[in-house]
């Protein structure tokens, strides 16, 4: 085995010597101690690559002592080369190849960077520079000046193994004040002096209130406001046919390519009636069927509320026809129901995940079972989305050895997006990629009937209000003091700064949140020589990290809402802790909060510390409702906790209580807020629709697709995303003379919104450019991308098959107290979705409590919650399946996974990332288990 390991290193030596800095690794690798001085001397006098080559040669000649290979990989990882270590360990250099992207551009454009001061950007580049490298750049700058310093920094960047280094570098340049370089770094022909007004004025608006507006444009390709109910128009009722809605001319134009049987992306503003267009395409398609060759349609929508909405619309449209509509989503979905739906219905509304799983399991024989597939919000057909998984199956059929019948593909979207594009050429590449992913023959937009589109789709006036940040307060100062105490306890236990490559930033910031999340993840996989000590240290650090995260959340809530909301958030967290499971750390940290609780409550109730952002929001409400009492408002906020806090604020503010706010959030439960059931979501929408509520406070669940009553005011409360999110949220304002206002205390957010507007124009310029080229040229470009994709896809399948051959057994430790719970050999998988423990001893380690919302999914009854009997960490759900009444269903984030052979620890986000083998659940073998 050892010689094989050296062979592996030889195979990948070219990568290794171009990346590592030996002096950072040598102190961590004991078996190279006697050569450390010689290698470091080579590094100083001959350079990093020569020194790295020398180091590798020494490794090849050294005796093969037990554990040397793992020590070397751990040395790489602990020195900061985690991606390289994982690449060698997993024999997969995909991420390393990503890191190589853009390095040629940086080499070529290095002279452009000579005026960049390293001190302006180093603080933002911790993720792709080692601490030693950062110090070297600082020293070089101090001794030889900024030009030498930036060149040294670039040299280090060219050796990084971080696949995200280019993004980090551009972000650092932007934050450091070099936005002109960000704009042109990939394209030297661009004008580096060209800056937007928003960028030039950024420094002036940081700490002052101001407002600027974007006048409403006429609806064109970039317009995104709506007519009522997604293009609603008079119905042409017929006793013998569907309740046909006569399409407007612009809608007919959108439908034309699909009506001709072409694979099409339909891109048109929100509210232009894309669902109506889809139903007309569907009707025309089904009517082409015969008894011998029946047509079958599946309509895919990303969320259960969207599926419910679309199913109701399709059923109403086809109620007087021979065509039958059904749905497969949510708790009613099951393999048998999917089989029956495909056999007996003409139109099936599904979530993409349900279709993906049923195709994989063979319940649905293949995509050839359908003749037409709609992808709603098709811009999601990227990366690892279920849309992409379905289209990979499609491409296997299209490019496979045997010819197969393929369904027609129709995508619907208001915005194809631009991805991470920095210029129109990049935007075109992004759109070509989307077209290739959906096997698209054409992009259908409105060009001949633009005037009619303008008459029916209204674009809101856009306004941005930047207000002062909230001044510090005694409440926030006290929370910061508590955080400092918790940090001190953690630091006395272990140097937590070494657990994250992200620097510990200002408390109460998103960057601090990122830091503590990484610390929390890495302290779970901490390895110490003394296993008993390791268990204690891990639990203590996990507990401290949980507390720090909650305190940081409360500071963020205080920034956006009221102090009392932030206090109530903390109070709920500490009140819900069960003392029966406390260890000394829990007790100590709770006592800190209890000591300050009365003081915090007094500070939180101090009305002097008003929030400027809330005050401005109240002013907007009062202005709008004074002149238009019938105004309907959607207020978008970033988090569920904030949505609830804003609702309480409105209800407790006398001049606003008449708005009778309702909240619309997602269905998934978090550790902060319970999710909303489908019935509660519908009740909130109905109240807003029928006038009982004039204000809907929503998270991102309302971004896309959901049919929300006509509203004339959209408020974005520090709610900024990419261009697709901007287009979708702005499009919620569907009434004539609507207004969309961004309220923010961050000039960066205001600038980002302006950049989104530029990206939107870039997107439509790119679409126009693509539509203007010869059709054969377009198809050739798409085919080339697909051929490359297929080769990559086939390679990934081979690697996945090889990966699944690994038979190492993993130990599952409690993610909080590190107690051993079971082995991966004790696990079984039910229907590729549920990982259950079949070792009966596991139940004795569980604390079992009733589930607040019992449910059934995939024939599994989920009836109780399970947690660690020692520390009460959440482990998942107790369910029943077939004749088995007690089957623990595990959640990944409740555990740490330890490879029993290598002792390497892993924390997983999802079961699909588990590197070992889990057998299928087999009822015939169950009697012998336990």
C-alpha cells in the first residue's frame, strides 16, 4: 500500500510542486524534520517550486513508516492546503483544476496591478493566502514598497489551491477601492476608467441619508411588472372545450416556437402571462395525440405552493375537456401514486425532485414516458439542481448509443440571469450554457408586439433610500460583552482562531456569522491524542459556538428591527434549553446570560434607541397610505426571524396596526422559526388577496412564481440578491403606477442593486445578440457545449462508481458530545432518501419525544423526535415503516463521521456527500439484525 501511495504522489507531483510552500508544511510533518533546514534554504535561494521538488524527492527515498501518508496529507491540510489534500486523498483533482482557471489572465495582466496597495486588500484575502504568505507580503511591502508587495501577493495567488481564489481576489479589489480593475480584469479591452455613478458616490453616502430614483421604463424584455394574476384576461368559454383564454398577440408570439414543436426557453416579464402561454402550448400539444400515440405532459415547479397553484390553474383551464390533470408533490406523493399518475393522467404537475427520484428508481420508466416537459423558473437548470439532474438523463438518451424518443422541452422564466458575468461576452456564455442544459433550439421573447406588451405589463418606479446605520446602544454593548466572555472561555480551551481560515470579524456582522459557522463545523472534527480530552474539548467548543451564533443573530436582528425583538430572540433560545442535559459549560454560559438578563431587558425597552431604518420604513408606510389608503404592500426581508419581528413591530405601532400584517415564509423548519404549513401559507395569501390584510411580510419564498394579489408597493428591506432576484421581487408590483423601494443602511447594498440593473441590461443585450446570429451557428454552439458536458458527465459517473466501491466503515459520533452512537454498517437506506439505524441498541441512546407535527412520507410515518440522551443534540426522527414500529431516521448535521481505518473526521451537509457504503433496506434480512 505504501508504495502505491508514493506512486500517487508521483502521478500528481506536477500539481503539488506548483502549489505548496514547503516551509509552511515542514513543521507539521515529523518524518521530514532532518531535511527541514536544507529544504527551507532551497526555498529562500532557489524558489518555491525547486524547494517543493526537493521535498518530494526526499519523501520518495525515505523508509515507509506506518501512517506517513496520512501525516503528510494532514500536514498539507493543516498548513492551509485543504483542497490539495482532499484531491490527493479522493483521487479527484476537479477542484484543483478550477483553481487553475484565470491564472493565465492574472499573469498576463499583472502589470495592471502595480498601483494596488496590498494593505487595501490583504484583510479580505485570508481565504486564499496562508498566514505566512500574508506576513511575507506585508514585510515585502514595508521594505521594498507597494509594487513589490503586490507582485509577491500575485505570486502567492498563482500557487493557491483554493478554487474560489479569483472571486475572492476580485471581491477584495472591489472592497479595497479598485472597482475599475474588477470591471476589466478579464477583458483588457474594457475602459478601466469607466465607473458608474453609484460607485463614484459610494464614499459620500456611507453615513448619510439620501434617496435616488429610477423612473419606470416601458415594458420590454427587461420589464418585470405584472398584469393581475399572471396575465389574466377574459375567458372564451366553451361547453365542449377548455375555458380557453384567447392569447394576446405578444403571448402568441412567445408561444410560436413551442407550438411548432421546438425546444424553447420562453423569457418574458413576470405577469406577462407565461402560465397562460404554457397552457395553450399544452392544449395544442395534447390535441395532436391519437389513440395509438397519446401525448403526455409533465409540468415541473420548484416548490409545493407553486405546484398547488399551477395544478389549480391547469384543472380550471382543462375542466371541460377530455384531458385530466393530477399532481405529485408534498406528502401525497408516493412511488405507487407516481406510477398511476403517469399511466392514467394526461398532465402531471410535479416538483422536480419527485420526478428525479421516480426516474432513478424506475417507477417511471424514463423521460420517454412524456412527450412534453415544462420547466417553470427554468433559470435554475444549473449546477446540482434537480432540473439539471433530469436534463442529464435526457442527454443520456439523446447522446446515447441507442436512439430514443425524446420529449419536447419548454422552459419558462422572467430572467435567464447572467451568473457571474462581468461583461456581455460572459453573459452570452452563461445563456448558451443554459440553452445547452435545456437542449434549447431557440429563445422566445417579444419583439414584434412590444407595444402591446407595454400596455399590459407595468414596470414599477424604482427608488433606493440609504439611511444611517443604527448607532451602538447599551443593549448591543452588553451583548458584545457577553460574546467576549464566551470567546474567552473557548480560547482557554483551544485556540479557536486556528479552526477557521476566515478572520474573526466585527461581532454582529455576516462575516462573523461565517467565521463562527466554520469554527462550529471544524471543532466537531478536532482530533487530539487523548480521546477523552478530545470529547470534552469538542463538546465545550460546540456549546460556545452555539451561544456565539445566537448572540450574533441577536445583534443582526437589533440592526434591522427593535432591541426588544433581539432580546426576545435570546430569551426564547435560553428558555428552551433543558437543564437536565447541561454540563458545566452549559450551566456557566446560561448563568452569564441570567446575570445580564434584567439589564438587557431594561436596555431593550429603552425607546430612546430608535432604529433609523425602521423609522424610515414607517415614514414610507405613512406617506403611501396617506395618499393611497387602498395600497397593498409586500415587504421582503432576509430571514424568518426578522419577518416575525417586523410583524410584531407593525402590530405594536399604532399608526400602522391598521395594515393587519400577515407573514409568508417557507415550509422548512429551522432552529430559529417553525416553518409554515401549506394551509397557513394559503391562509396568508388569501387574507392579502381578499383585502383582510394590506401588508404581506415575506422571505424569499415569495420571490418566484407564487400568484400574489395585485399590489402597488414592493419594499425591499435590505433585501438584495442577484439580477434574477431583483427581476422577480420587482415584478411583485403588478398594479399600474407601482413603486419598488429598497431601504438599506448599507451603501454596498445600494451599489449592488445598481449593478443588478446594469446586469439586467447586459442580459437582454446578450439575448438580442444570440438571437441575431444564424440559427445553424446557434445550434452548433449549443451542440459543442453539450458534447463537452456529456464527456464530463460520463467521467463523473466513473468516478462516482469508483467512490462507491470504498468499503471503509464509519463511526457515527454525536455532533455535540462526541459519544459513539453506531457504525455505518448499522445503517440502511429506504427508497434512496431515508437513512435508518437497524441496530436495536441505538434506541437506548436516544431521548424520544412526541413530534409536534407528525407526518407520513414515502410510506414512512414520522411520529417522534430523537435526540442524544446525554446532551440532547437533535439526531432526527423516530419513524415506522412496514411492520417496523421503531426505526430511527438520522439527520447528517446531528453527527460527526469518523473513518475507522484512517480516523479522519467528517461533517456532512447532506447524506449524498457520505463517502462510504450504506446498504438498501431489505425486509428479508431484518430478522438477523440487531
